[in-house]
C-alpha cells in the first residue's frame, strides 16, 4: 500500500456505528478494524468474526471487559477501516517505515505517524488486523497498534503481533485475544495514568481520581 495520495478526514467521520455513552473528562476507547491490506481478506470467515467481535466490544463492552475498566473510560466506539483514507495511509506508513520483517517495530516512529493526524481525538485506540497463512486456518496472528494520545497531542504507541489458535471456537479465541490486548499495560498520559488492579488487569484512570 502506498502512503501518498490519500484523503485525510476526521477519524470519526466513517462508520461510527457504536458509541457507548461518554463520560466527561475521561479517555474514549476507539476500536478500529478489521484492518485489511487486500480485498480478499474481507472475504475470510475469520475476518468477519473479528469484525463482529470488535462491534460487540464497542456496543456492549460489559460482555467482556471488567466493570471497573469500563467505568474508567469516557466511552467506547467502533470505526470501520476504509481504504483510501487517513487510517489506510497511516497503516501503510507504519508497515513500510516502522515495522521490521521480524515483527518488531520502532514505537517512537509508530507514535510519530499516528500523532500527525490532526483529527484524532485524545484517548485510547486499538487497531486490529487478522493475518493468517492461506493454507493453514488453524493459526492466525492479530497485528496492529495500541495507542494513547495525550490531550497535548503527544502519542505513545506500541506495535503488537499475537498468535492465536483458531482451529477450535475461533470466535471465542479472537475475543479473548482482543480482551488481553486491552487489559495489558497501557502507557502513561499527561492527564491520564494506568493503575494495576491485579496481576492481569490494568485500568486507565484520570490522574488524581
């Protein structure tokens, strides 16, 4: 994918189909996906399952996320990935500039690309693509970025790749993987921080709250 010639638009201008009621002065969690690099990916059963999982998380976060985690957020929203627009350009730039062949990535470069979008609102963001081997549907990899954008415009981001077993109960495995990604340690913000509730649960909360 080329990172030139794309139309840049507000991140929320497309398919903001599901928004959990916002709470003032708290970070909104944005779920972006399924990200895809070819049209053929959209025909995959696993990609459709991923789309349904993201919608469910945004529309009914209480289904899978701890109540304390949800209470710490100002809301959740789901954005469909659309080729030819800002998210597509950002994804192409990240894959061509920041991500290495071994799956590692330069976090500062990833953050630098994402914070240049003047329309992105402060908060938390998880972008997700499902990658799998064409001849082996029993294993798949979730890849993408996790982002915290501070109110001052500074971003903290991390690229992830997580392999999952989709041979049995793929819907359940994909949802579990998404929840793990959301509950892993996030990154400190100027007005928001992260506290550890248990060995596996982390909450984004307003500083001083």
